C-alpha cells in the first residue's frame, strides 16, 4: 500500500515543472517568515514566544530543497543549493530573534549626596513612611543599615529578574560589610548613599 502511495506521489511531482516546485517551496517558506515577523511586531505575546520552531522549520525546508534539486542536478549541486538555503534560513531566524528582543530599560541616574546626608525623595510609588526610615540621619547609620538589610531580605523573597536579584545580593553583601565596620569614612559614607539609592529604586520597582 505504501509503495503504491509513494509511486503516485512521485508520479505527480514528476509531472510538475521543477521551477514551479521550487517557487512553491521557497514561496511558502518566505510566507511563513513574513507572517512570523508581522506577528512579532504586532503582538507582544508572540514577540516574547520562542522562535525555535522556525529554526526547525528551516531545517525541514533545507531537506525539501535538497530533495527537489536532486531531481534535476547532481548530488554535489543539490547539496550546495540546500546549504545556501540553510544559511539564508539561519539569517532569517536571526532577524526574527532580533525582532523579538527588547531593549533594556534605561535606569534613572541616582542623585548623589555629600557625606551621609538625607537621601533624595524616591519615586511617588514608594511608601513615604518606609522611605523616611531609609533616609535616617547620619547619626543613626546602624539603624539605617539594619533596616536596609531587612528590606533586602524582603525583596529577595519576591519574584525578581535575574539581574535585579544579582544586584540585590551584591548590595546586601556591601551593607553587611558596612554594618560590621561601624564608623564610616567619607568614601564609605558615599558608597552607603549609593546603595540606599539603588535600594530605593528596587523598592519602587517591586512596590515594597
């Protein structure tokens, strides 16, 4: 049964001109790429979706190209045509991935303050009472540090992005070192202020 089906399919394809077969195969591939690109540009959900299926689709069509060219050309020539198609397909796959990538948000520069003066007012979404605790006077560095460490622990329990989690863990380690040191030099006080600024931004981002 399968042999008969194969013979009928082969007989049908043999009656179709080579140019028509190649045009149909490559045209359908181009149509799928165009559809994927348009969906990536128009729909955020599709933009975030993996483009690996298109890569598998490209590999399959490279095989189709090889089979079609073997009907009219030598094996070496057919392999060359399939290789060129495969490379072009990977370039298109790269373009799809580029369309799907989102630029990293530009972080607002933290306001620099001299010494260990009060920190600048955070974004409005931050609870003012909590922000006030972080902006304690320089004489209460230990209290500020203890509170900041507690806030970092609370933030670490959230569903953070990989980069934010790494930044927060680094920030927590810095705060722990300053907390152990106690009395801070002017340079260390500036580092402390920078870390509080970074902590305030993360508090605003995750509504803590």
